[in-house]
């Protein structure tokens, strides 16, 4: 609740750094995968082969991903009676990152969330010669 209050008040600090997004997705899926499997849910990811690097808040993006995946796992396992706090945090963090979030829901099927983050700067991979 404190985190959401800070986000809504605009006092939450986002520390931008070079972030490799495909690795971040992998980390979240690998961390939450065992929990999901215990509940009968299999996590999949569909990522490009090439890394995607951006300058943004790694921890904010990680929190957005974790909250969305955790809510999906709980919803699919039919054990979820949440208060919506996680999705409120996702919405506020996405806005703080300069992005948007969209949701499409179909009764009896589920919901699909799309988070769009602004393209800040592509940070090229450099190899030593």
C-alpha cells in the first residue's frame, strides 16, 4: 500500500540503467515457473533471439512483469481472490515509465494485458576487438 501511495503521489524514484529486457523476462519466468507449475500452470515466453537493451528502471519493469505473471498464475489456478493492489501498482509503474497498459478480457477465457514502454534508447552491444 505504501508503494502505491508513493507512486500515486509522484514521489517514487525510478533509477534508470541499461537493462536487457529479454533477460529480465527470463529471470521472472524462471523465478515464478516453479510456483506456477505447483498450481498446474506452465509459463511460456516468446522472445526475440537478439537481446533488447534499453535505458530504463530495471526494478520497475521487473515489478510490472512479476505482478502480471503472479496475477495470471493465481487467476488460472482459480485460487485468486485479490484486492487489485498488484494491478494498481502495475498501472502506476507503467505510467511512471512513460508507458501504457491495455487489457482485453473475454468472459470464460481470461484476460490479456499488453504493456507498451517508450523506446528510450537502443544501447548497442559492443565487443572488444
